[in-house]
C-alpha cells in the first residue's frame, strides 16, 4: 500500500537530509515509496519546495532537489 502524503513527505525529507549526495534527481525519491506513481512523488516534492522544506538546485542543465540546509553548507 502506498504511503500517505504526510508519510511520503517525511520519507522524502529524510532521504534529502541523509543522502550522500546533497542534490538529488526526482528519480532518487522514487525509492521512498515504490508503490506510488512517479507523478505523485513529483507533485509532493514540488509542494515541499513551495513549503520551504526542499529547494530547487540547478547545475545549469539539470534541475535537482535538495534540503536547504545542505545546499547552504555546500556553497560555503
């Protein structure tokens, strides 16, 4: 059974904060809930960006997601 929206948000946030990479592709979050559709995960991640829990990070050619506190640490 797929995770609830709040459980999915918690799983995405944990992955963003504990992943070895500070920036993650949307596909990296698919493992947080293998039963959820990719569009559901993308919508949830975008909602988290609007809430300030995640932020977009761009390499110039690709847009990725990251936890704000990890990006600030990388840029210093």
